[in-house]
């Protein structure tokens, strides 16, 4: 397969992409990514089963990261093809029977019963079955989901009106990122697809999958029943789907508990500066696969999906490549975080020597004692002094 090239000049006059015809480098092709080399610059694009002819600048993203060539570390610019959920292989549920189990978190930040009723009505109009279970406790939601999927035994049988609907064929998390995370554990164990009705504060997972937090878009995806498999990871035995962070992102999440996310870049810049001033910078040892670093980072984040606290922190994230993006800054200069957050909110930040981006499957960081951990929209205490993240082989089926 060959990739046709085009050429564009950015505002500073430097060449963004200039290639004629490139042959796929099969040795470097891992995880569906082909590495194209020209004039000491690596242009990285995902390989599709068909010829890529649309190479317009709108379909590419520029990031900078550290790569390795012949055993030597060197910085290079990566041109990332705009690889989104629409480009992942789509599968369709083959069962004609459909029974959705809607798990509603009544304590979600933007809980709206009308949205749940709207989804229920849409399912009924399609001639399908649904069961709604609402609770103030997410642990109760998980318990009910496990019962409905047959993962937990019970002496008392399910009510007859639920039995008539047949076995559950899909789970729907009605809440925020934390609700999605817990329901995803059940969906993985039951090998069922799941959907999401966004009612949380950030809705990072839905925003990453749909590039929107519009409820109508989510409902249409759920009814269509086309699902894709996305990566999952574990941190000290606990599942996470979207992102995990220490330092800047948890502090921003703490500040956003009392206010709405900013609408403009200037507001994000102020929020980033305030959060950075509250971070207690400590020396950490970070290992990303074979790379090892001794740093004092203000921000440390691991992303499977692009968004964290409403920011497109990792636009280069690929949903199904079994890799996680690790982001951290070198040095404890918190003043640069204001500019970093502002540019990230505008999707204009290029990772380089100040704030770096690495991709890997196994990430460890230590020590993190006394730090607050941001895990899929929730602020929690670290489970241990050593944080070990492993991208799993098992993928989650998600309507998108």
C-alpha cells in the first residue's frame, strides 16, 4: 500500500508535510501505524486497508515526542493522521432481540431524568426492550448490573416482567465518567457492548468517542447498535478507560468541583496557573516500557482517550492500538503550565522538550505517596506508593 502526499506551509513558513509516494515500512508497522521517513523527519500515519487519498491538513495532527532510532533517543515531529472512532472497524450486534439495561446514577453532576425518559421512549419506538434501574449509589448500580448479566447468583429470581424481556444484550451507563468506568467492568466481564448517556461534569469518555457531549448523538449511537472495541488498562488492579493523572489535572479537577469549566482559552489559562501553584512537586521515577526518567513534574498524565477534565490533552490517542500516551513536563517550572493549558484548550500545543509525550504499554511511576489521583473523572487516594499501569489485551465493546 502507498500513501499519497501533499504539501502545506504553516504560519512560520516551515513545511508540515511534503511527500510524494511512500512505501509502507513493514518492520516498523506495529499497532496499525506506519512510519514514513524523509529528510530526518518521521511522518506517522495509521495504515488502512485502502489507499489514502485525502491528505488534507484538516485530517492530520502535529505533535512532537521522543523517538528511538538505532538505539539513540532523538526528538522528532510526528504527523498523526486524524484517527478517530469512525475509522475503527465497526461491528454490529447480530441478535434480533435487544434488551438494554439502563443504569442511572441519580447523583451525577448533570443528572436529568428527562434524558433517561427520552432514551427509553426511543428504544420502545424501535420495538426493543429496556429495563431502567436508578440509584444514588454506584456500588448498588454495579451489583444490579452483575445480577442482570448473570455474573452473580441470587436465590430470589428476577421479576416476571423482566424475565419476559429476555437476557440483557447491552448495558447503558447514564451518568459521568465514574459511572461509565464501573459499568465497563461489568460489560467486560459479561462480554457485552455498552453505551453511555452523558450526564456527568466532564463526560471525557463520551467526548472522546463522539467528539460531542450531545445527548441526542449518544441516543442515536445506542439505537444503531454498531460497536467498536477500545483499549482498557489497569492501575494496581483497578480498571480505567479514559485517563489517569497526578499533579496538575487532579488540582484542576478539584477547582472545577465548585465551578463550571471555562468556555474560552483565557479562562483555562487562569485555571491552569492556579492549579499549578497548588501542586506539590516531588521527584519521581517514571518508566515507559524501556525508557526511564528522573523528573520533578508538575503534570503527569496517562491517557487512553484524548480528553481529561474537558481538555483535549492527548489528541494523538488511538482508541484500539494497545498503547497509552504518557504526558509529563521536565523540571518543576509551574509557570509554563498556564501557557500549556491555554494552547491545549485551543488544540495548538506541540509536545517537545518542555512537556513530553511518550507511547507505551507498561508505565510505572514512584513514589506517589501523599498525592491525589485523578482516575476517569474521580479523585481518589493512590492504592500504593508505586503506580503501575498496564494496557490490557481485552478490549471494551462500546457503541460509537
